[in-house]
């Protein structure tokens, strides 16, 4: 688990699901003893409604951004 892969997953969720999922990842990182990763994940901010509706969802697994709509 790294902050980049967690961020991709979190920012692909609905905004209403973001905080609970982020908190679960923070707890998982803390349980693993990785305080630095827990802090980095905890610093990820819930996207605004404008950002969610204006941007396409992040590409999963390709390492490339999604094509513009």
C-alpha cells in the first residue's frame, strides 16, 4: 500500500464515501506501524463537488489519465 494507490482509489469513490474510506486506510496504515503513510493518507482532502463533476474519474491500473469527455 502506498499513498498514490490509495489516492487513486479514494478519488474514484463518491464524495459521500470518501471520508470513511480514507479513515479506514489511515487506521490500516497505523496498525501496520507506518505513521508516515497514515499521515500522508490522512492529509488527502475530500474533493469538492465542483471537482467531482468537472473532472473524469481517475484511470485505474493504466497509469494514464482518463481521456477527456
